[in-house]
C-alpha cells in the first residue's frame, strides 16, 4: 500500500519559483490566476462551466485535489515567484491520474500566466516535479499529451528528455473539439 503524502511538509523549489500544493490559503490567488488567463488558456484546455470561475468552486477543487494528493493519485503545485513580496499565482504543474502497482505512471499537465511566458517557468517547474516524482516517489513513467500545434509546450518537455512516441488521433476534447495529441514520455531509467 502507498503511504499518504504529508501536504503540510510538501513544497518544491525551482529557479525563481516556489511550488506550493493546493491549499485554501491560495484559493483567492488561484481564482485570480484563472480569471486573468481564461481567454489565453481556453484554446489549450477542456471547457469549464462559468461556476468554475468562483471562489466556492476553487475551494471545492482544492479540497478534492488535497484528498487526491494525500492518496498519491495526484501531484499538483501552484507556481509563485520566489520573492515574498510577490503573492500572485503564476502557473501550475501537475501529475494526474497516478497509477501505482506495475504501472507507476501519471499524466503531466502545466500552464503559465500569459504575463510570465518565455521565462523558463514551465520547464523549471516540470523539472522540479520530475525530480520529486522520480527521485522521491519512485514513479517509472510520466506522459505528456500535447496538441502538435502547441510548439511552445513541446519545447518545454523535449529538452527535459521526453521522447515522442506517436500521435493519438482525437485523443482529448479541448475547448469543445476532439483534438489530436502528440504523445511524449519520460521514463525513470534508474528503475529499469
């Protein structure tokens, strides 16, 4: 059996960033992030109901994510500048649908505030998540499914060693349309 994570002790760092697990203390900052980036992230995200953009919905989502993290089915972190004077959430990184047993794998997702693009935040956050997931949790595989036209996202994962495994036609419903996704994988070769 997989032991639960202690979310009170869990925080990651990356160059210029602090990575915080979901907490009710961040609910307003998380909501502000979603509101600021709603139009920017829509072409790359599943559609959400208008109620998603409320503090109540974010508080409920945080509670659910914390339960999933404690059960080690999710690793999610909100990105904040490594500067105590800056309190805005500027992105997230997550490994979701983690399966243990013989699989030991999960699905990578991330986003960055449109005002903080091209600063290396996504790559730094993914690298920190990889280090934790592979080094501490001993996961074997991390999968990133990316729309082929999202070259910026492909440029996040390929320098970190993610390898292209093929195209999955009509793989995910994004912004109301079934979209093809390029399948990238990173394996924890230390476990092989």
